[in-house]
C-alpha cells in the first residue's frame, strides 16, 4: 500500500504524550500511555490510511497537520481530527478517534463517550465490516476502561454487558455482568430492561415479562418496556395483554412512523 499522510502515525503515537524529564514515575506513565495510543492507532491505521490516500491533496495535508499537532501534545487536535472525519462523513473513523482522546484525557466520561460512539457506528453496514469489528472491540475496551475508573457505576456495566450479549460469540459473559448489576440493585431500570430484551431474543418470554413488569412498576410510561412486553405477551399467547401494552405505547410515542409500526403490529394481533 502506498504510504500517505498517516505513514508516520504509529511513530507519532509513540511520542503522543510527550517526554517527562523529572521523575521515573512520570516516565513510566508516559511509556504506558504511549503504548496504548500506539496500539489504538495501529489497529485502525491501514483502514484510515487507505481512506486518506483517496482524498485530494488539501485534505490529506490538513489531516497530516492535525496528526503532527497530536504528536506535539496538542490535545485539542484530537477534537479537530474527530470533526475532520465527521466533515468527510467518516463517522466510523471519528468514533475511533475518541479512544485517542480518552487516552490523552482519561476520564470515565471520555471513555464512556468513546464506547457509546464506537458501539453505535460499528453496526452501520455502510462501512467496512472488518473495520466495524475493530470498532466493536474498541467499544468493549472503552467501556471496560470507563468501569475501571468508576467501578460502582452500574449503568456502565449494563452498557458493557448489553454490548457483549448483542454481538459477542460468548454472550453469557454479558449476561453474567447484567445479573451482577441486578444482584446489587434489583430495581435497576436499564439492567432489568436489558435482561427483558435478551429474554425475548432467547425465547424465554416468561422471564422477560418478569423483568419488564418490574421496569413498568417503576416507570409505567417506559415505551421501550411497553413495546417489549407486548412482544413477550404475544409470544406467550396473551393477546389481550399485548394489545393493551401496544395501545398504551402508541398513546405515548410522538414519532408518526413509530405509530404506524405499532398500528401494523396491532393489525397482526387483532
């Protein structure tokens, strides 16, 4: 592959945090973060380089300049890189760069945002399937790093558990995480909602109902729980309950397209 403006990205990432001259502790920290950012860049480098090689010279030069600024410890350049990829409608690469941002400015919020963006975009079939898998794995890693910084945050554990159940070849790891959340807080809304959803996917409709009814006991107007409970009741043969849940859901939603979908579902049940 012809080397483009990203040919030096891996080298740039090695020095991404800069060189600390004062203590061994700071030096060790620099090495660790640099190794992490190098891994992030290298994992997606081939895909990104190939894309940038296809752009006109002015955009390639702009990208090259931004990466140079990152090498020079300009953290604002990462935000500009994200905007650059969004401007050229490469939201997959933009999402990927959020890991670089979180490595430079590590916080629970930054890692969670990285995971959210990466997971969302990784299911977009408009992008390369191989890179989508790289992005999905990066999302799992981002959520885990957020949890490492905030281990008591149950919503983060639900996000990671749900992501694993959704697409991992080992979904039980995700189920274990979700069950762990419920053990700590039996009324956790998102935890019960996730388990209800996966109960339907796995055909365990009776168990799904238990989870979803718990959500609805706390949030009677939760439209997602209402729609999912209708699906569960329908599969259990309780048509009346399914219709009741769908009608209530329809009254709550404002999106006209969603209302039409609910109407179509109701017609199948009537």
